């Protein structure tokens, strides 16, 4: 317990004095803001990695640990998540087709960017949990008028809701979380169009918007993302000849 409290004190001092990120917030969840919890591991090797495997990992491994690393990782992930929630991702998806020797291709491109220094971001409730293995906090993003209009449009226009899961190795660190998000998006899109398109298309284009709080966790050495999206349908390109 003393060790956990010491860890928490280090984190809290770092937050207040070094990067000035985590200030107590009294904002509530409203139509004018986005609020969710975000986390990252404090350990160098989170999740279900067998102890004997740890000894085989090169000492020059890119893995890092501690509160500073966790906070920097959260800073890297947060804009990625907010961009998907507010502006959405444009996507291009080509299903694999063995008969035509076509490999699967999936690409997402953020419609707009958000800086980690955006003054509309507020942090509160920093917490170390899971026996000192995980650092989390709550974020509140206060939307501008144009952003509020965007968020409202996703529900009023009645876009279809789709969902999917994706995974990636924890060895990829924050890139692994992003890859899991991307795979969840691909699987959500693929599952939706398989139900409405009889023959495999050549290419599908459109936009997706991350709905509600992002859900991700660690399972057997993998980051797993379980996400829901609003889908804005775009174009479907079909094959003209077999």
C-alpha cells in the first residue's frame, strides 16, 4: 500500500509541476462536451506475458515504464481518439479476393487533427489501479460550436451504427493500441457490408465516426479494442469483369 501511495504521489506531482495537465475539473457530461476515461500501463510488459519470456527480451527493448511514460503515451493516444470522435476517419477498403489475386487493403485518414495542447482539453481524477499496474485519468473536451454541430449531425442524420473488435501486439506500445482501433474499424465495416452486398466489391469508400467511450484492454499479450461507429456511406466500386 505504501508503495502504491508513493507511486500515486509521484504521478500527481509530475502532473501538476511538470506538464500541468491534470487539474481538477467540475465539468459534467453534457451535449457540449466529450468525456471519457483513458488509460495506459505503468509496467514495461503489461498483460499476459509469461515471465520466462521476459528474460529473453533484448535489454535494448523499446519498452519503457513508469508514470512519465504512461502520461506521454496517453498524450499520444488522446488526439487520435478525439479526432475519430469529432471529425471522423475517411476510409478505403478493398476486400481480399483469391480468385482475382487481390489482397485485402484498408486505410483510414483523419478528416481533421487535434493537438494535445488544445486548450479545450481538461484532465481530472488521475488514478493508479490494478495493483499499481495501470494509470488512468478522465478527460473532458469542451466542443466549439462547429464541433457540436458535427456531433449532433451524426445522430440526427441517422447514420447506421456498426461495431467491431480488433487486436494488436502490446509490443507495439501506443502503435499497438492504434492498430487495434484500426482493425476494429475494418472489421466493423467488413461485417456491415457483407450483409448488404452479395458479390465482393472492388473497393468501398466512406467515413466513420467513433461513438461513445473507446473500450480497449489487454488480453494474452494483445491490445484488444471493442468499438462502435457511425457509418457515413460513400461509394462502392464493383468489378466490371471477373
